[in-house]
């Protein structure tokens, strides 16, 4: 499976178009908790959790990970 990169502008465009995507915030817990910047609807999932939790995600949807 190919993994690509998108820009923040491309993500914003997807959100504005209300595309049905899964957004995963991969920041560590402290960075996430201490940040006022959060994308509404994003799932907080640390990098160390992705492998064991990815099976619970809808495989038909595009998954986008992000960190700051």
C-alpha cells in the first residue's frame, strides 16, 4: 500500500468538502493535551498504538495522520 503526503491546505480542502476521511492525531499525549490546536473529530492515537488499533478503523476510508 502506498503512503503519500498531503499539505495542510489539501487537508483543509478535504475537510471543507466534507470528505469522509479518518484523521488521526499522532502527537504524544503531553503534546496533544498541552495544545489548544485540535482538529474536530480527529482520533488521538499515538504512533506506538497505530499498529494494534488500525484494525478498528474503517478500511474503506482514507486515513490521514498528522502531528505538529
